[in-house]
């Protein structure tokens, strides 16, 4: 990443990724973690294999005991995050790690450390091939688990974060979620790391602790010394080392303003998102796992607008049973009651392959056998999920959402399978609810064009702008070389959304939005002006968007749209938004 050095004052800036917002100023405390990375390979004789395997098994046992006692010692305010550590406990016995290491010791006649290293990098490689950032970040979970076992095998001391007795900012190559969970809020002000990204669990824990964190700095541990004075700006993802007096004064003021503003916004999170002219919008949360509901509730979310169910399939080597899925969905629905939970059916392949069913090679996976196409080709897998959803629907308000619809036949075929899932539940005498809303994600231009026909077949539309922008503009959403062209404010996207909303309205159906577009305040005047009735986003963005909605008049956004729809370029559209809403939007955005 970029390092800007200012030799005269000694101040320099490191640029990384914002892991958790906020600003903290203080002394650096370096967390030393050498050792685990330097593992040597040696061969073990046939007669030593059994004892080498036992050495590995014992290390795993000790690692699990250590982790269990960390879980037991997690303070009350962090209990919501222990699910991450519980997952790590399970990973210790994961086939990819545990069985594979033993197999390598036996087959290659090598030491346990080397075998574990080999098994880990193989598993990590598999996860890293997944381009979805959330799932790709699970590679880090495997690494954390492997590190703990490795440390025990090699007899390396663990970093004892709970033992730090000064008020400091942690500087580490990486921090595991277990270590992050031991952070004492009265001592650790924030942390920065060389590795890691926004979707890592370490960031998730930092965000729920509400301490600033900047990750992916690459060189922090080599250029920062113990006791160096540093400023961590988690909002911008930068770290200022040895700040000048002027920078320090500026940041002290920024930190004060940020704290006041954040407190105001969170306090108002429970208030409804009612626009300045009295129109109430629902602002919902996007989740991948039931555990994330707490975040949605704490941030004042009005329900779950998108439950990406594929995670329950991806983080394992086999398919979940109907019973397992039912339990997960039921828990989600009950925890969120009386608010609705929108369960999206399996959206795998494309960028999210599942290990239990590797797909044959596809030259263009984004255009391949993904989401609803996969489910209709594998009706037995689809039906298991549909039965679980219909059963969970008897415990609260469930909406069912079908992803990547590109033609009307896919809708009628899906509804036929939903009906037959209901019939089979009836025959089995299991409680279920077929009387639920069924919607489709509009992510493919053909669905947008056919929105009038599709609106007759379903109860609601939810626009997945992440994919709709990708397919409309022909820009791979994960390709950094074309990222500068990827823009939801493209006039073609805006006109397409207008068409979708008009078609839905003509049939008296609502249109929602659940892509990343909804979480960026700059887009809000256009989203409201287009007639979207409900927005769904990452839980942390909910209070800010609700706060913005309260300051905007929908009548003004409708007037804005008359002119936006006449513009042909992104920059002209941005200019219009800035002229009409600039004062309010930009003062809020820059106050972040
Ligand atoms: C989208 O495409 O906008 C969406 C919400 O779905 P996902 O990001 O899971 O593809
Ligand atoms: Mg999508």
C-alpha cells in the first residue's frame, strides 16, 4: 500500500483498508508473533509415524482446551461474537485440516508441523479461490486455527493481549478473532495490522467493539516502533505515524466531532426512517448468518431484507440437511419477529462455489450455472431448502426471494416446486406456511426488461444492484482493472431501475433494493426519487441511512429525477445531486 513520508517532521502516513470506523490517538504497542511462519521440514521414520500423529492430536486437543477457556472468559458485552470462536473450535476437527494433516504425515513421512502447514495452505487456497469477499475471508479462519495448533506443536508462546496493562494501540502482523476478543476496552484504543481485509472476522469483532481498526497495511510492523505516537483513522483507512503538532490538533478536533456525531446517529437508530415530508421507509439488514441479527437489531434495522443463505452450504464439505436449515431459519425468524425475514434461496456458483459439489470448469462462471439455474437443475437440493423455508415460515414473517431470475419460466418452475414442497409437508404432517410473499431479485437486464410480465407473477421485486450493474454495464464486479467504470449512478442503470419500479407499480407491487448501492448516502436522493420503498444493507450502515432519510424530502427527490433522467453521463448526474442536495449530503459525508 502507499506510504507517504514527510522527512522534515518525521510524520508519515500508511494507507490500508478501513476495518472499523473511528479515530484513536496514542502510543503503539507491537505484538510480536515470530516463529509460527518459520517451520522446518524433516522426515520421520516408519516407526515414528504413530507418535508424530499423536503429537499432532495432542496439540489439537490442547488448542481446543485453550480456545474453550478463552470463550468462557469472553466478557459479557462481547458474547455475541463467540460464534466466531465456536466455529474455530469446530474447524480444529475439520476434514480439510485434521484428517488431511494426519494423511500427509502417514503418506509423506514428514513432521506434524510440516504436514499441518501443507494441509493449511491447501485449504486456504480453496477458500481464496472464492471471489466473494466474505467467504474468501474465511481462509483467515483456517489460518488462525492452524496457527494455534502450530504454536503448540512448535512450543511458541501465545501473545497475551489480556495481560497488556497500558492504554495503547496494538500493531500486529495479524490478530486472530480469539485475540481480538480478549481486547479490554479500557486499555486497547484500537488496532492496526499488516494483513486482513474488511470482510475478515477480526474486522467484524472490531466493528462490534466499536474500536477503530485499519487492516492490510502491509508494512506497519516493520516501520512502526514500540511507543511511537500514532493516529488511527479507521474512517479513511489510514495511519499517521509521528504526527506533527498541527496534524495532532486537527485530528483531536476530528475525533471529538466524530464521537458526537456517531453518538447522535446511534441514539436515533431506533427512530423510524420518515422523510422530511412524512413518507416512512423501511431500512433493513443484509446478513449471511443468523448470528448477525444482533447487529441488525442494535442498529435499528426494520427486518432482514436479504439473508444470503449460501454461507451455510459453503463453509462445509457436505450438504446441510432440511432439519439443520430449518433450525437456522427458524432461529432467524424468531429472533427478528415481528419484523420480516427475507430468505434468499441458494445463490451459489458464479463467484461462490461450494466444496461439496465442485462445478465443472466454466469459462464464464458469472454467466454460468449459478443461483436459480443451479437450483432448477438440482430440484432435490432446492426442495430441501424450500421445505425448510416453508417450515420456518410457520414461526414468523418470512418472504422468499429467488436470485438471478432471467426469464418467466424460471419463476413458474420455482413456484411449482414451492407448491410441491408445501404438498409434501402436508403429507408428512409437518407444520408449515405456504401463505408467504414470493419475490424475485432483479439482477439481470432481461428480468428488468420483462419486469411488467414478471410483476404479475410475484409479490415484490428486490433489485440486486451489485449484479444488475455488473450485467448491465458488462463490468465484472470483482475485477480491479475495470472497478473505476463500475458505477450504480450510470444513466443506463438508473433508467433501468425506473422501468422496473414503473412496471411493479402498474401491478401494485413494491420494489425494494438490497445491493451495495443502498448503503451509500450519495445515492439516496436517486433511490428515494425512483420510488424504492425499502432499502437493505450491511447492518452498520443502517443508522446513517435512516438519519439521512429523515433529512430528505421525497418531493424534492422526485423533482431531481425529472432532470436526472435527462442526463447521459455519471458526472452530470453527480453534479445534479451535488447542486440540489450537496449542502446536506456532503456535510454529513465529510463529517464521517
Ligand atoms: C446483488 O447482486 O446486488 C446482491 C445483493 O446479491 P449478491 O451481492 O449476494 O450477489
Ligand atoms: Mg447478486
